[in-house]
C-alpha cells in the first residue's frame, strides 16, 4: 500500500494539470479573442461552456462512484480531460474551441470530485492543502509561460503541455492506488441534509469569486488600470504564485480547517472590494489582488475536507460531487455575469459584485465551520446511576 505522501504526489500531479488550464485562460484570451474574431467579453461564454460541462461532470461523479468506484472514475475522467486539452490545441474555429472546452470541462469536473473524495479518505487535511497547492502551482506556472509565449509570438498551444504531461503521470499512478476506498460501489446513498447544502452553497459562491478574479484580473489591469501587457501578465502570475505559496505554507501549520473557514472567506471578500482602488492607486490594487490570492489559498481545500467530514456516512459519496457541481456553476455564472458587465462598459466596477458574492460565501463557510466544531466537541457524559 502506498504511503500518504506518495498518494499526495499522484493526486497532486493531476491538480497541477487542472490548475494550469484554469490559470492560462485569462492571460491567453486577449490574444485568442483576436485570432477567433470574438469580443473581449466573450471570455464569459467560453468559461460558461467549460464550467457548465464541469458541472455536468461533477453531477455524474456520484453515479460513476457508486457503479465503478473511485479508481476507475479517476482513470476515465483523466483520459477525457487530456483529450479535451489536445482538441483545444488544434481547434480551428470558435465552435471547435467551445467543443474542446466542454470536453475538458467534463473531465475536469468529474476528476475533481474523485480526487477530493479519495484525498479526504486517505490523507490528512495538511496533505489535502498541499495537493490543492499544486493546483495553484499549475495556474501560476501556466499563466507565466503563457505570458512569455504571447510576448514572444510563439504558438500558445505549447503551453498545453502543462495540462497533458502531469495528467499522464497521474494516470499511470492511479494503477497503484489501493482498492480499499472503492467501498461506495453499490452503496445506497442518502439525501443531503441542510448542513450539506450550506457547504454546497459555500463552494459555489467561493469559486464564483475566485474564478472571477483569476480570469478577469488581467483584463481589469490592462484595459481598466492602464497597465502594460507584460506587467499585467506578471501580476496575474504572482496572484497564482502567492495563492500556491500561502497554501503550502499554511498546510505546515497546526491549524484546523474550522479556523480557516471562519477567517479567510471574510479576508477574500474584503480584498475583492479593495480592487476598486486599483484604478486610482495602482499599488493598492496590486496589494488587493495578491491579498485575495493569500486569502483564497486555504478556503476550498478546507471547505472540501470539512464538508466531507461533516457529512453522514451514506451521503459522503455525494457531498464532494454536490459541492463541486455548485462550484462549477458558480465558476461558470460568476465570470459570465462579469463578462456582461464588462461588455456594458462597467469594467472598473466589477469588484463590487465579486465582493458581494464573497460575503455570501463567508457566511456559509462559517456555518460549515461551526458544524465541524460541534461535531468535534466531546459529547456530554450521561449522569451516573445513583
């Protein structure tokens, strides 16, 4: 049987691939939109297609989990994700680009659910934060290299190696994962409870905030704040870098997911609102952007870990898929709505709706944390018979 550290390496490689795809889109879009003859606001439609398919993959994950188990789910969804990335590289038209994004999204949504479910059962919360840190590493690295390729006028398709190579490594590694966690096959699943649905809403609103910042920050900086392409690309990469470094750093601290869920969502909402200052005070806007990366670093891994831990035994197979489904919905709807606002000329005002979503996420995350805190508290002892 593999050690928890080796399991984390395998799962982390796939998270690296997933983060790379998400991180490069925002930097690539101003160039790709010109090639495809699309408006700058159409990034919202591309993200909506990608994340709607991701939502479908998340929805299907519990069905696949019940019938075939986690290991087969991991293998199949990873193959689909790789196929989507390869198709994206050769997409000649807007329609093909949307098709490739849908295929990639379907695989990403399903594999996210399987990765988080497997991780929650086999490794500690600290290692869960480490493998989620690999998502940030992929996003940061891919955003940085995409900036270099675009500035050097080199074919952007080479950047998709970030998506294909780590995923192929993970696919090979899945064959060495233990069968012990395939206990969901054939299990009768129960209905999600109110506390589970609060966790689902927390995930959806959080991802809407993160996706909106991550995908629109580059456009906000270049077309709203007047920054150069090179500087904005670097600033976007730094956003993902600080998210990753903070996630890996915080993973080494003896602090529970309950604490993080009480604090960091509020910090994310505050820094999102502070992005309004970037138009008049550039350095303050950059601090807000990078502060948002630090704040976001521990929220989703802590939320996934705590949601699965809080769930009843007969709903654990469903909760990861449910959270990720709502997360995909938030990730699709958030940037899409922002795209409409950008198209309507309200680019400079997009931090306001993003911060409002952050407040909703913070309120829900606090409920999840309190549920976990209550579950972890020792139950009162019954009085002794006299």
